[in-house]
C-alpha cells in the first residue's frame, strides 16, 4: 500500500472517531450544528497528523499547520458565538431534520461520518507539500501564502462588516451593502474559497500537486450549489423580498465586482 494511502486511512480513522464524539454531543444538545465544529476540527487534525507523520521540509509543514489552525480557530469561535446568540439549531439542520421525519439521530450519524470522510478528501490538497523535502520556498508557494493571507483577511473583514451592520437596530430587516458586500452578495464565501485556491497554488510547487485542484473544485461546488449560497439566497429572499431581489440584480453573486446599474 502506498504510504500516502495508509496515512489517509489513519487520518480517516481519527476524523471518524472525532465525528462520533461530536455526534453524541449533537444528540444530547439536539443541535446538529455541532457537525460544523467537528468538520473544522477534523481538517485541523488532518493537517497536524500529516505534518507529524511525513518527512518533508519542516518549514513547509509549519506554514500549512499555522494557516489551517488559524482558519479553524476563527471559524470555531464564529460558530460558538452563533450557538450562544441563536440558542437554537441552525435553520439548515432544522430543515434536514424535518425532511427526515423518522430515525433522525441515526441518519445524522451517517451525515456526521460523511463529514469525516469529506475532511480526508479535502485534506489531500496538503499531502503533496507535506512530502516535498526541498529546503527552499518556491514562487508558487510564496504566491499561495499571499493568496491565503488575502482570503483570510477578506473573510474576516466581510464578517466584521456584516456584524457591524446587524448591530445597528436601524438596519433590522435590511440587506447589508456596506464595504465588500457592495461588490459581492457573498464575499465571506468567496474569500473562504480563495483560501482553498491558495492551498492548491501552494501544492502545485510539489510533485502531484495537481490533486489539490480537486479540493478547490469540491469547495466551489459545496459553496455555490449545496450548503452555502443557495441556502443563504433562499433565506434572504424569504425574509427581505423585493429589496433582496434588487440587490441580486445589481450585485455579483460570488466574485467581488463593480455593481451593475439598473436602467
């Protein structure tokens, strides 16, 4: 068995165990939103595990470990604040629970375990770099770091702008169009995806780095077609109606871009 396959199987075992723990927490709390926390920690577990078990250049290991850990800590903090503020299960999971009707906990178990598998699949974008023993940083790796910093900073700014907008009672029921939200309806998702682009660019400096493009494509698919943009758009249309439809006509959905004029 190739060493990287054995490594991935071991990482899958770790993430599966982790998601079992978070499934038990979710069952007790009646809040499937804990899957997001588990998924995030699972990715961090994978990058740390690979860094400790491969023989590549340590600096390359640490660049990836630090990047993923910082991303994970920020996202987990954001999720935990949401739990405290909302005090109830996210509407996405309420809908899933309602659709499933029976044996919900049993079905959520497999949902949680799928997230463990997804962690391992996405984490393949770090493996080429982990095995790269070259003791110098290449142009593509520098470019990857710059792109990652841009994505991390952009997502943090977008989240802060949205938080400030919502904190003003005068904006209740309105659509945030301040700052980055003036150029994209979902700048947080765009900059999240940009960080995965950064991992792929970083990986392309190593043998087999093309496999990282799979993670980029998967994240784009999930954000644009599954659990990101579609659910956010549907909820916004339900709560803000015509105002949001006008926002849709003038503002880019994903990539920040100058607004269109309505004649």
